[in-house]
């Protein structure tokens, strides 16, 4: 038996010892499995010598024989070790109490080679409490509300039906059904702010897809990046990328090719390496990172410092130009989703038959469908940094104000 099966069957016995009798439906809900799985576990436990049985009719259900005491012989030595290890990885007092009871039952010392702490450095108990709250909401099927700090720059209230907690890469995520968007979304736990039960129990069956990317950014504007890291960055490169993405070079540098969502998170992430990374491709990402680096320099340099001619020519003046308006572009053709100018040579999206779309760019539209579901305001949040960067003198707030006037006229958002 796998560790998850052993753990689930122990949980069933533990629940029956505590409750006396439970229906198959109640056990299925608590264990998050089907009733058929519950009945299979009853048969497996009975075959292993645990006196568990079912009764039909009113007042029936799954029960243990009166006076039964859990026998450690029901588990092999390997299953005992696996079960104790699984309990040791649970946060909070619930796992610790069960671990103490089982260690005594199995006559095993609490092996102390593994400790799992869900909190970040400096976060104290807050992260563990958040984890416990989310776990409770999932098991008790309670709707949640919280504010979420998305990686494209906004903090918005969300109301979701929580499905499961997932550890992927370097962080924990909550997969949940977002009622406003009528679809599943993946939320990084560290960005979930002030979560609380919404005061409603739900009965909808949740089947979230596998986690394919971090956060809840729709798969728009993804960029295939080629990066060169300095040798002293090896520790972070192997921490944060799969080894098959990393190509060591004779000079000790490391080449990495990976796909990212091109948003504010990506720029901040690359800047966190300082001069330890060089963007080799694409050119647009390289220029954007250089421009941000220059803005950081200008914000921190003493007033008497003079910018180099190269950076000054690249950025232009941010104070002498008048802020552009959409009126200046009235004769241009735009993508009817993201507002990007459809200039000659721009790669267009495709219709269901493979023909070029006359209305949408390739970032937004493929095969007659939008690549990702998002609201108009989310699209504005996503596009504002790029619009501000391409128009020196324009702030992100000014870009958002203009797009809020312009986007309702686009085909995708027109009501």
C-alpha cells in the first residue's frame, strides 16, 4: 500500500474510534474520496484483521466492533514508518497529537530526522495559521474570501471555493474555483492576504486541473527567454531551474532557456540577480530590463551625476515630452483585445480554420479562441507597465486611465 492509502485507512479507523459510527458518505467527505473508495478501504481493513463492518438501513453505516483497540499488527513495519513520516510532515497540533499516539502504539521513538516548517523567514506563526485556515476550509468545504496580490500589480478581493493545497517548485499554492471568473485559478499562498471563511458551505464537486504555471496569470504574453548567469550565481540557478534547463559553459557561466509570463514579476525576478544575469534573448526583454535598470539608477543616483549618453538616448527624456493620448493613434488599427497596434509585420492571431484574424494579435487569440480568460481590468493592469514604458513621460496610472477610456471600444470588451 502507498503511504497515502495507509494514512487514509488509519484516518478512517481513528474517526470510527472517535465517532463510533459514520455513514459511507460522511467518511467520503472527511477523507475526500468517493464512497466506492471508502467501501474498498473497509474491505481492505477487514482483511487485515481490523473488525470494521457495515450495516444497512436507517441508523446504519460503518462501525468498529465495540471495545476494539487499534492493534499495531494491522500495519507492517514499513507501513508504520511511512505513516509516522506522513504525520510528522503535518503542521500544527493535530499532526503532533496523532504522531505521539501512534509512536506509543507502535513502540517506536519519534524519528527526528525531518521537520517541516511552512513559515517564511521572519513570518513567525502567521504562515502556519494561514495554512491551517485554508486546510480547514478545504476539508469542511467552506467558501473563502481574501485579497490577492497578483503579479501584474493589483490587489483585489476574491471569493473562491477552495479545492486543494499544492506544493510546486519553491512555494505553496491554493487551487480554487473562482466564482466571478467561473473557472479554476491557482493562488500563491504568500500573496493571499487576510483570508477568512465567507460563511457558506458548498457542495459542488471540485476537480481542479494540474498546476501548469505559478500564480493566477492567464497564459498571455509568455516569453521564451535565454539567460546567461555568472558562475557565482550557480547556487540560485540550481535552486530555481531544473537541471535539464541549465547548460554549463567552459568559462563557468550557465546558460538557461525557460518560458516565463512576461509581467512585472519577471522583471523584478531578473533584477534580483543584479549583474549576475544577462538576457541574451529576446531583444525586447533585454531592452526592457536595461530601461528598468536605468530608471533604478536615476532614482538613486546623486543629483549631480550625469547619465551616460547611451542610457540617455535609449530612455529619452521623461519630463520634456507631452504625455501621449489615444487621439494621436486614431488612424491606427489595434488588437481588439489588448489594444496593441497591428502594424505591418505584426503576427496576427488565427481563426478556427487557421486563417489570420483581422481583429486580434497572436498573443491574445489562437484557433478561434482567446488564449486566457481575464477581465478587462486585469488586461489593463497587465498592459499598463508596457504602455508606460513605450511612451516616455507617461506614468502607469496615466496609461490605465487612457486604457479605461479606450478598451470599452474594443471588440472583446464592448458591451
